[in-house]
C-alpha cells in the first residue's frame, strides 16, 4: 500500500536508558546464575589471567612505564570493563595498540601527564557513549584500521629490538628512524645470552602454538626464562635489575595535578586514547559477537571503557581497552557471563599480591619475545595483502595510514586516513550519481551504487508534448552537487512540466538538496511545474524538512505512471 502523504511524520527515537544497563546485570537477571556457570567462569577467568599476566607487564615496559602499571591496569580496568560493559565476553586491559601512544605521551609529558590524559580520555568516552557515537565508529574504513594497526605492529617490533639483542642504550628515542639509528650505533653491545634467550622464547611460543595450542605459551616462556636465567646465572637484564621489582599491593587512588594549561596541552593525546579505546573495544566486541552469535551494546561499552580508564588513571595505571586476543581466549575457555572477565582481574590481582617478589627475576628478553609475537599477530599480513589487491583508492588510504603511523604520528595517520577515505568515497559516490534525460530504467545489472555499471536502459515511453523526464540515480549529496548543476543547466529553456524520478536515490543531504532547490526555483521562474515521483521515506523526509515540497510549483506523485498521467492533465489545462 502506498504511504499516506498526510500521515504524521514518525517521531524521533527517545532516549532509552536501558541500553546502558551492563550485561553483567541483564544476563544474570534474565538467565540466573548457577554453580555450573560460576565454575565455567572461574576456569575461563583463570585461563585468561595466565595469558594477561605476562602481557600486562610486557606492554607496560614497552610503553615506557614500569611493569606494575600494566598489572594495575589489568586489575582495575579489566574488572570495570567486564562489570559495567555492554559485551558478554569482553576482556579489558592494556593492549599493544596503546604502546605507541602511551610511550609518546610519557616521553613528552611524563607519567603524570599520561595519567591525566587517560582520565580525560575516560571522560571523552563516557560522553561519546551517552551521545551514542558507538553506532558511528563501525563506519571507520577498514583500510584505515588495518593501516594503523599494521603500523603499530612495526613500531612495537622495532621497540623490542633493544631487549631482544640486549643493547646497551640508556633510553631509546621515540622517533622511528632515530630509534633505528641509535640501535645500529649500539650494535657492538649485543649480548649473546640475551639474544639466545629471546630467540629461544620466540621459537617456543610459535612451537607451542603449532603443536600444543592449549598451553599458555606466553606464561611458559616467561617462567622458563626466569628459571633458566637464575639456574644458569645468565648475564641478562631482568625486571628487578631495571625496575627494582614489582610491588605486592595496589596503590591508593590519586588525582594528578590538574591545571587548565595542562588540560589544554593534553587534550589531543586524550582524544587519541579515546579514539583508539573506542575503536579497539568495539572491534573486540564485534569479534566476540561473531564467535558466539550474541550482540553487544556499543554505547554501553563506550561508557564502561570511559569509567575503566578513569579508574585505571586514578590508581596510577595506563590506558586500557578491550583486548581481542584475550576476549577470544575467554570465549574458547568456556566463559558463560561477564563474571569471567571480573574473575580474570581478581586472579591477576592475586598473582600480583602473592608473586610480586618473584616477578623481579623475569628476564626482559622473555617479555620482549612475547611482544615480538604480539606484533606479528597485530600485523595482519593477510588482510594487508588483501586490501592491496583492491581498488587504487583503498590502497592509497592503507599505505598512507601505514606510512604516517610508522614515520610521523598515529594521530596524524588516523586524521589523514579518514579524510582521504572520505574524499575517495565522495568521488566514488559522485561518479555513481547520474541524471539521465528522457530514459526509463527497466533493469539494474547490480544494486551497487559505487559500481561504474549503469544498468540496462531502454527508450522512455512516449510522453505528452511539453513534458520532460529526469531520472536521478545515486545519492543526492554534496559530492554530486556539481553534476546536478551541470545537468539542470542543460535543461533550459524548460518544458511545461518536468518529471523527476527518485526511485534510485537512496539518500539526500543539504548540499544536494540545495542544488535541487536552485533548479526548482528556476523552473518556478519559467512557470514550469515539477512532479517528483517515487520518493523514498528518507529522501521525502529531508526534502520536506528543508521546505522543498512546500514550493508552489512542486507536486509529489507516488508512481511514475501516475506522474505521466498528471503531467498530461497539466499540459491539457494550459493554453498552447
């Protein structure tokens, strides 16, 4: 049935507070919680904690912080993300994606600056969740995400060369090229015991992954590395020799020094942290949905990520987000509810409290081996190669984002990547937008507005004298405005009636409607009536909102045949 033009417009969706109820509450309220669920969650939480323990320390060290900062983050942020988040299986904590950003902030603003930036990022994430930006993050193009992820992987790998080779360098520079130059200058300080331990640890991790994938490879190489270093009295650097050990307690919450000048200079780093945390947490939640068939609440997840980063910052931790690998491990270990993620945080806390003194014996070479494998996993070589086989525009976005991430700055890379992707998208949409004069669409080759294929057309049906037809195909948006102007310019002197067909117009924006409005007003000045046929609900709503349908010379007709009949009536009513 055709829609009733006089029917009231549907009201805008109201704010629904229920989308912010944590999964930890709704799952238990709807399904209950039995001892069997607790047992499964406890086992999954322990499994994830075994993976998270060495990763948290390694990521913190690579970020320029002390290992306890990573453990604090895994405990505080990991607990809050699972307790308050919108994903049933999400595991939160420090991740490799933050290494570059955190290292840069500490290098420029000190650790106190990182804490303030993390707390600010938490506030930004909360606001983003309340404004429902979680529904928009999913539209970030894949070449941008893959480009900066692969770039981060390269930076993580190069940052670990110091500890893999045991180079004698006081502090590695932050810039990529300068860092490589400093490593090369210190090549004569290579430690053979350290190199042997690192390469052996990497080989063991990959070997276990292939032949015994259920065993916790990261934890095994860390424990075995510490045992070997102690038994053989290897001359290798350890957590104790560099950092003095790991505290056996959580610190008290502390608010960093806050000044307006400090907030202003840290605002951009905070935005970067918030962007990365939002993107990676929602990607992780989407991976979990794909593995389980469940659905997460993206905006609830953003709010939880914000609270978790504020909590981690107050306790002196580093930035946190959802961890894809740990979330997948949680699912494979048989987790039933978000309680598993909360228990993972408690297991990490118990390990920190009971094993803190023993962690001082862990060789940095073993932790570097862990991060080398993490970097390899992050590089996503298959997806990178797949995008390189795609259209030229996607390749440009991928390589630009990747190169800028490695050589310039992650923030610049993301900004340039998104802008480039938007420009290329606009160009494709503009190319896909067409205004055909005097033809009728009878068949589409494919329902892809980005395809150069225009479909198969036949000559239009016979029209009354003084009537012309324009068929618009593709989005009526700002990228197509120049094409609209060119096509409408060629339409003068105008006939008595124009029929504009909108059947193949999926959407319209203000600039496209502005170009259309100028055409309609020119028609009005020449006493030409305009009949708009086959408007969909989206386009009709925009045109009505912007006053186009209220113009005196415009009529909306539901079907093309009815528009042709109405055009005949108008021509017949007018004197020749």
